[in-house]
């Protein structure tokens, strides 16, 4: 039985790796074709704030701000205009699944990150997402 609604959001987990960015681009094209929102999910490690600068020119950043800036830049570069995002500090697969459930997503896009060893078709995040997804999952060819 099909559980997803293809006219709902497309969710994709991204990070700074080439396979994840390629999956993001595939997800953006799919969301544009469906005419729905693209929702980016990334995970970042909680770290203490960083403060730098010279004299009175100070710059402060924290893990959340840095991750949100990454997603903002990525959203601008994607071939779709209707983009939202969420930053999590937990397990990437759980974060993607939680957002897909919260949004009642129609599709989750994952990349085929690994090409060697026992998980040569899917990486561990993609494998976990496909096993527990509340909707359809598209495996983007990223290698």
C-alpha cells in the first residue's frame, strides 16, 4: 500500500559531500516537477561557539548558525525556489525520517553514497531511511 502523497514536500538529507549535494540537486528537480516544497535536512555536531576577529571587528559563530548558513547557500544554488530546511544535532537517518513524518512528506530522496564493500549500493544513512521511511524513497544516482 502506497503511504505517501507525491504532492507533498520532498525531503532530502544533505551535507557538504559531493554525493549528498548531488542528491540535493536531484531532489530539487523532483520538487520542481511536482510543484512542491523542497525540505533540506542536515545534521551538525554541537560545538562551543567560535569567536574571532581583530580589534573591534568581531565574528561569532556557533554550530547551528554555520549549518543554517550552509543550507541557505545551498538553497540559493538549487534549481528550485520553494525551499525550507532544518538542522538537527542527532543521527542523520533519524533526522530525515523525523522531518518526513512531521511534514507528511510525499518523497524522501537519498543518494547511493557508497560503491564498495557490503553496502555498495546504499550508504548506512540511505539504508536506514529506506527501511523505515513513512513515504516513497527515491535513490538518486550520485556516483
